[in-house]
């Protein structure tokens, strides 16, 4: 496999240089809880944080959807890239060189090559901005009030007017026309012979993912009347417009610290606000917000303020965005800008102070939404109120947060002056009808495979060994894999017990080396189990005693049933005790073996049973 072509010492240097808490914090708002950090899982939608990060072991685990792993696995899952590409990205982040022949250089996956093509194109466009051919584009950006610092920070660029300039330069770097077409940077000619550049004579706005890797572009024309005014990259394996917020890779830290995200419509709106010093802002790239974008915002801030253009189109976009935000249950508010202003023109004329004052005075989503309905419907009449309720109730019912739903229902009742109990009944009917009508599509479920949870004591014991490796040799001397009932736990026990006692156990290295996803999942689950550090020795002895006792119990029962395994105990009991059936062993030898087993059960002191002895004894 390609991952095996990367030297282990290189992986170790990267692991040592990257702090997993810092890496994950770029995507998830984490709060310290004891030894771990906790936050909302980035891989599935949840209300209560179940995503844990352990800085000592350098691993993460979600106890909601089962996702878990180390720094490489996290980048793989977040950015949908291969293991070699994740290694390559993290190596660049921490300045570690990957030796020639490493798997990242041999990897041929299309997504990896698309990332590289986009990153090269972003550098090429940025370089051309300050060449003679890009002077008009640079003058345009300066004329819009942007400083060189902001231009460089957001890596703005210029796409030349020549139809094949990018293709020719890219070809010299090994980026083929077919690859550039897949990346959305080139188009096939109508004649079917050759390709030409998608973006020509435009100001370029690179779009990056949360790992700051270029995934696409927005492009503004420089010629009046040239349509479309803004041209975006098409959907590609790495760019999905509905799940990306422009600028979030640069502004998320400020959003987290303010617990508020200002959402604007266009690229220039965000850049003008950043120029003015308003840093907690993202852009929806000229479209209404999507559910996926709202889920992303929910990870970073509890308050979302929509600031759209003051014209009719901006108001319509705000309404569409509000409908999604209300359904997401976010604390959504709206700033209606005056006249024909957009955030760019307003902040340049009035300044950042006045703009932030408007944000502080923003209307609630429900108030703004009902106010806009009032422009279409006469809300003073019963018929008008009924029509408004018919529009609002389905939106609130879509919200999966009960507290937010109740709060918005109360707001609607007060604003429309209707009985809240009647409104609650109507909403309840809508919820029932929606639940009967819809089911979550399979593609929205987490992609992480689910594994049955092992018995609690077995999982906890493995966690004890992983966190205190000095106990492994003693455990191997008194236990074998057969002392455990879960197949994954047995596999992990065999792996740990067969290790050289002189070899140190490095958990991140162990997880990176595991090719069995079930074992990797188990390790991440076990390694985050909490223990009383002052009682480790006592807990270990108790676990060993229980496993030996239960193992002998199973062996005694097998001997009584002639070697046939039977279902022990009541359904659902993970560690059943021996149940006497009222029958007796048929031979004196069997009775003596059972007596010895009962004595062992009483004392809790069991000898190690060798494989040769097991072959001749049903009790051991």
C-alpha cells in the first residue's frame, strides 16, 4: 500500500510536530473537560457534544457516530483525501520533508492531483496580479479600497485574457488538460480538439477549505457588460459550493472568540469588512445559505447575523437564508441595510463602528421574517394571520432543537397575537405529518462503519492496558485472548500480549499501523476511557480476577454439556454467573474437576493455564 512507502520515522516526526488539539480546533470549538477536550462532532449533526480529543495520546473519538483516529485520519475524513495526501499536507504544515519515493509522491488519486492543480493555479494567478498584464486587476482592487496586506492575505490574483495561458504553464508543471478540466480550471473546445482556460481576464478569489487548501475559485470580470459578472468554479471532487463558506478558513478563530458569525453575500463584501477590521465574517459566495453551511456555522458560533444587500434581490436572499437558519435552530438575526447599500459600500462610507452598531441592533430572524410577510399579507385580519402561520409553522417545525422551537413558537404567538397553545397544537400536527412523510436519506448518515460495542469491562480493561502499558506483560502472563468474549477485544489482546515487553507502546504509532478499521476503532474508544489514577493497580487486579472467573465458568459449563456451548444467564447479561441446572457430573473425575473450579471461584486465585494442559482438561 502507498502508506507503507512513507518511512515510519517521517510519520513520527509529523506526529511529534502537530498538536491534535490545535489541528482539530480549526474545525471544532473545543472545551477542556478533565484530561480531554470536547466539542460537537464535525462528522455528524448532534445537539450534545460527544466528540473527544485527548492531547496526551494525540487521538480523537466521537462516542455518537464512532469516528476516531489520529491526526492523519482526521485530515483524511475532513478533507476527503487519501492517507498519503493527508501526510503530505501535514508535513507541509509543520515543515517536515518527505523523502523521495514517499507514498504521497506516488499516489495517483484524482482528488490529490486536483488539490495540487488548484494550489498551483492560485499561486500562478497571485503572481500575475503584480505583473504588467495584471496591472488593471490590481488597480481595480486598490480602487475598491483593498490594501496590499488584505490582497496578499486572501491570495487574490488575476487570470490573463489569453485563452490558453494557464494550460500552457500548467502543462510544464505536469498538470494535464484533462486534470485541469476535472479541477474546473479548463474547458474542452467545442470542436473536441484541445482545451481552453475557463477563467479569462478576471480578478480571482481563491476558495479554500478549512485546512486552507485551494479547492476552487470565484472570478469577477474586469470588462463592463461582460457576463456573468461573477463566475465560480463548477462542482468538482473537492469543491461543493453548498458546503463551503468563503473566508471561514481565515476568520474562524475570531468567530469562535466572538461567538458570532456575520454572513455576507459576496467576496468583496467580506474583503471590505476585513479591510475595515471586522474579522468575524464569512460569505455565502453569492447564494442563499444551505443546510450544510448552517451546520458548519453552528460548530463555531451560537449567533449568526445575516447582512445582505439593501435592494430587493438582497432582501430575497436574506429571506431564503433565514428559512434555512430557522430550520437549523440557530440564534439568527438580520441587518437590513438602507437603500441600495451593500456591506462593502456601507462600511467604506460609514466605517466599521457604525456597521458593528447595526450588527448589535440586528432584528431577530422571526421578527424580520414576519415583517417581510407583512409586506405581502394583511396581518391585522384573521385570514392574514392564518396565512402567515401556514408559512411560519413548517419552518419552525423543521428545527430539530426543541428549546429553539419552543422559543420561536412563543415569538410568533406574541408577534401575531394568537394563542400559543393553539399554535403548539398546529405545530405538533405538522411535526407528526413530517415524520411520517420523510425519512433521513442513506447518504446523510455517517459514513463511518458501526461496530457492536464490546462488553464494558472488556473495553475498559483494554483502555487500562493502553494507557498503562507497564501492565501488559503481567496481563499476558495471567490471561490469554480466550479470556475475552468480544472478537475485536480478542484481536487487540493478541496484538498487545504478543508485543516485546522491552518495546515501548506509542499509541498514535499503533493506531497509524493498524490496517483493520475495526481494531483502530476499538483502540480509539478504549484509549479515551477515564480511570482513577490512584486506583490503577486495584482496578487491574479486579479485572483480571473477573475475567479468569468468567472464563472458568464458561469452561465448567462446557464440560457439563459435553463440550457444546450453551446460552448462559438471562438475555442481555454480558457476564453471566454459572447457573446450576440440577444435574450432576456423570463421573467422579468430572466431579473433582468441577470441585476444583468452585474452589478457584471462591479464592479468586487461578493458575495460568497452558495450551497443552487445555488439551487434556475441560476445566483448565
